[in-house]
């Protein structure tokens, strides 16, 4: 079956611009996670949705970052006034329920010039 | 603070031999541990997991060992194959916190033919 998909696969933007990153989870998966991976590091948690609501957004680095999941399926990560330090791979994962494995998408590579 | 650590950034083994990847954690509340494999330009792929109530889980060539008293886990791959060459991430989670994953920094495994 189809896995987690993320678009775009690559995004180049200029400092100060606004970007949106999209995640399509595996069908039927109620939980959705966003992570960010910087070069040479492991992924770091950003935010977790259970259904439509953000159950834990404690990993968002500041108020320039925001994410939504209005219908409990597709999610969008939004970054305002991008900075060069936002350059990273943004990963999305989903899982079916408690004690189930998280499955990752291929990521969106964001480069802020 | 780094709650999950992989102290070896790289490991090189010969094809057919055993690969042992190590991981240490500090948070005693973690109750579920996973290993992911990552190829360049792809998202992490789930390999194997273990619950804190077990000390060993085996799946084909992959075995994960958990030593709770030492807060240490390891992944054994035997026999190693060139296709196993990738970055391996150790991750830990706590079910009561929504199972957000905390990752180590990763270990680059190279299996030489």
C-alpha cells in the first residue's frame, strides 16, 4: 500500500520568505508526527497530532513554526520569516494507534538562502 | 540534553561478519525502543523494536538486546551484507507522552564485500 508522502521533495527559498510543507499520512493512521533533521544529527521531534488536534507541540522551536491537520489526515507545516538556520530535512511520520510503529515519509529538504 | 546517544559515528565490518551497533539512554521513563535504517535522500525505515518488558527481540538477521539496568541497547546484524550499509538510528519513546521518538545521532555502517 501507499506509504507516507511528502511534498515538495526539495524547497529552496530566500531568508524571510514563508513556506508550507505538506504531509500525506498512510490512510487510516490517526497519529501524525513532524520531525526535523539537521546535517549529522538524528531527527528531532517538532509536533504530534492525534486526529485533528495538536496533542504535543513542545518541539516547535519558536512561534514562526505552525502546523495544522484540519481534517485529521493531511498535515501542513508552515514556517514564517524563514531563517538560514531553518535549513534541514523535515520528516513526517504516521502510525495507526498506540504501541504501533511510526512510518516515515521521504522528507522535504528545505534550503534557506 | 542528549537523552539518547550513539557514541560511534561510524562502523566498518566485513561481509558475513557480525555488526554490533550500540545505543545508550538516560531517561528511565522510556518504555519502547526502536532501530531505524536510513539511506541517503530517503526517510528512516523501521527495522526492529523492543518493549521495555523484554530483553531481546529477534527478526531474521536482526536482533535487538535491551539492558535496562545499564540503560543500554544494541542491534546485532548477522551475517552482515553490503546492502546493510546505511545510517542506523536508535530511538526511544514513552507511550504516555504520545510516543514522540527521541533519536540518537546515528551510526554509519559500512559493510565491505
